[in-house]
C-alpha cells in the first residue's frame, strides 16, 4: 500500500494553521461567556437600582402625604405654642415679683439673724462670766478645805474629815469628841480646842457662811430630850453659841440645822456605823447675797 506524505516544507504551515483555528475558537467562546455574565450582572444591578428608585419614590409620596396631613396640626401647635409662651411670660413676671419679695424677706431675715447672733454672743459672754465666778468659787472652797486640813493635820486619823466640792467645803467632827456623854451643853476640852482652831480659819473668810448641822444615830436618847431631832438641834445650838459668843464669829455668819437620825453616813447595825452617824458637820459656803452680788457684777460687766 502506498502511503501519502506531505513534503516537509508543506507540513509546518499546515500544523500552524490548524493550531490557530483551535485557539481562535476557544477565545471566541470565552469572550462570549464573559459578555453573557457581564450582561447578567448588569441586568441585576439595573433591577436593584430600579427597586431602590421605586422605594425612594414611595417614601417621597408617603412623606408628602404626611406633610399635607400635618399642615393642619402645625396650626394647632402654633396656637398651643402661643398659649405656652404667654404662660411662660406670666411665670417670669411671678418669678420677678417673688424674687423682689424674697430679697426683702432675706434682708429682714439677715437683720433678725444679726440680732440673734449679737444676743447669743452676749449670752455667751455672760455664761463665761458665770463660769469664771463658779471656777473662783470652787477654787475658794478648795482653798478653805486645804486650810482646814493643814489646821487639823496633827490630830489623829478619824478625829476629823474634810471634803470640798462645787458648793461647799465640809468639816465633819465626831460628836463624842466634841461633847461629853449624853450632854448637849458640856463640851470636851479637846472639842473646844478644835472649835477654836476652826474659828481661826473662818475668821479669815468673813464672806463665808457656816451651817452647823447636828446628827445622831438611831438609838433612843435620854428621856430629858423629846427625840433625836431635838437632841441634835440642842448640840448644834451649843456650838453656835460657843463660836459666836466666845470665838468672835458674826452671828449673821452662822446658821443652825439638825438632822437627828435621818441623814446617816453608815448603817446603824454596827457600833462603828453608829459612831460615824453621831457627828457635827460644818458646811462652809459663800453667803447667798455675796454670790448674788458677784453674779450681778459679772453680768453687768457684759
């Protein structure tokens, strides 16, 4: 069998022609596909834009309708606004009037406050003066108590007791040390001596008052005396008489009191307690008129 063969110089152009035909066909197919896809996307975009345009037109129509509906509302709102503006003006006028009244009231209140502050300051100054007088009074009571302690320091413990406080200085002496047994007039020598020493201290303080108070235990006294109250009063009276007649104290400076058994220091159930309850107290304090004058001077100074 005879084979057909192209010459070599014709084979190469034939192959090139064949390859070119195939390439052009594929290129044409790709271009067609791209155009189709682009057209599809363009159609979709156009459709989307048309939908948005339609939605926008619908919104515009709706807003135009609402605007037309609200034109009537605006007239009502304008009328209401005018009414509110008028009310606001009335309120502003009321505020101005109230402010003027408030300033007037505030001025009056400020004046009242100043007057009260001045009054408070005056009262504080008076209170300070009273405090100073009270402090001097306490200092004086402590000074008298110290004088009494110094005066009786050589006497045995238990034979006297001295205390002081805001109101007075207090000296307590056992009644048995001052008086002979069951007597309201006869004094022990040691008791008389103690009254002498006490009077020496009191004479240094002529502005002081001395209250002499008799006390007893709860035992029944001698039949010569009505009761313990009477018994304690008679003993206190004897001491007042000795201190004013013998020891130079001013009678107006000395006061007398009696408590009988009704102000005990201790229980009467024991002998020791009964001994503590049988006592004479000397209560030393400024005379009331002296204290009143001091307070008056302090208050007038302010």
